[in-house]
C-alpha cells in the first residue's frame, strides 16, 4: 500500500485514505501507516494487518457479482 490509497480498516470498520507511511505517534508508537478515516475525519495510526486495499477490481467483484 502507498500514500493516497483507499483502504478498509477491519478494526474500526471504516474506510480511509493513507496519509503517511511508517508513521510514528507523538508518544513514539510506531505504525505502518497513518490513515485519515472518512467517517470521523480523524487521523490514526494503523498496521497493515488490519487494512485491506480497495481497488477498482475489488469494487467490481463486490458490487457486481
């Protein structure tokens, strides 16, 4: 995943956009990514294990099958 990708977070059950890679919080907690969540409008750290990349192929498969 890279900066600007649309993702689904299985922990927060929300969609978001990756805004930073190799993100570290103010208190020093490392995360794989910083994500801007679309529902809350807040940015939080997230690890790749809970994120699913949303692609046009994924949208097509889920919506039209």
